[in-house]
C-alpha cells in the first residue's frame, strides 16, 4: 500500500538497484525521450535557446536572493562567476558586432546580475567566501579555450578577431562551471539555493544542447555546413554536449534529493 502511494520513490529505488550499464542505458533513453518531446511541442527551435538563456538568468536571480536573504556566499565559486561574466561579455560583444537580437538583451540581463553577484562576493560578503575550497586554477580553463579558439573558429565573412571571440565564448561557456563543481566536490554538501542555481545551469545547458541537436536533425546536417567548414561545426556541437554532461551527475543527485524530501544535496566524494 505504501509503495502505491509513493510510485516515484518505488521507481527511484528500482533505478538504484540496477547495474551501471542499465543506468547508462536508462539515462540515454531519458535524454532521447526528452529530445523527442521537445521536438514535438516546440515549433520554433530558436525558442529553446531563448529558454536556455532565460533559465540561466533565473538561476542567477536565485543566487541574488540567497546573497540578499542569507548574507553569506558560502558554497559559491567566485571563479565560476568571473568566468561566466567573461564569456557573457565576449558573447555580448559578438552580438553587437555580428547580430543584434533577443539573445543580446537576455545576455545583457544575465551579465548584469552576474556582475552584481561578483560584487557581493568580493566586497560585501567577503568574510564568508570559501577561498580555500574555490581552488580550481582559472588558467586551466581560460588559456586552453583561448588557444583552441585561435586554431578552430568560424569560417564566416566576419573579421577574424570577431570569429576568434565567438569561438572563445563557446568553448569557455562549456567549462565555466568547473570551479563551482570543484567547490561542491570539496564541501560535499550543497545548500538549497546553490543547488537550485547549479540545477538551473544544468537545465539551461540541456535546452541549449537540445536546440542544436534538433536543428541538426531538422536540417539533415545542413546546419553544420552553414556554420562553416573544418572542425568548427563539430566543435560547436561537441561543446554543447560537453557542457550538458558536465552537470549531469549533479542534476541526478539534485533530483534524487528532491524526491527524498531533503533540503540539501549530499554528493558522494568524487562525484563531480
């Protein structure tokens, strides 16, 4: 009788009992089902990208609420926020010189809120910042992205500097969350507001990835050709997939904690 009242818990327990290969299969099946669902309900694929940027902005608003209400930035990575501000600033520059649309406005709002978060962490709430836990070297992220963008970038008619900037922000966005994941790995317990923010990032990254994957299928691969030649089209798609799977583990434990009625997300050592 109890199992009937809690079918979600029953399914969760059944999944936990499955061997690793079955869990991978179920995860892949879930992703495919989600992509098929989005393809059926979303008429304009560009709306997925708008939704991704909106969810990211909402996630940052959750951080602002946390900082304003709790007066602490414990558990947050300043380095991830700075990397986010960097790729958003570069992407905004590219938007202004290459194409000005709704994405420019959404990125402007997200950059503004991100800069506010950085200001709060650096100045108002500096005493609660876990600098010893936020120990991921930024140069391990920025330098490889900069070098890669010089060699692999769009082959469009835009100025070469703008094309390199475009590639740089694509690569940097894909891995900008790594310092935040390192902080969570170090503390192993993630409080609710930070967990909501990182989960929002995971949802945003999935929607962005879905936007590209569905468009590739809809155009039967012609979209990749439209992006240019060489390795760039494949790198765009790969970057979207990488940034989605980077957060996949955390999203699993977030949903698991939510189903279990836990206010905090407990991460096993080495999970992210």
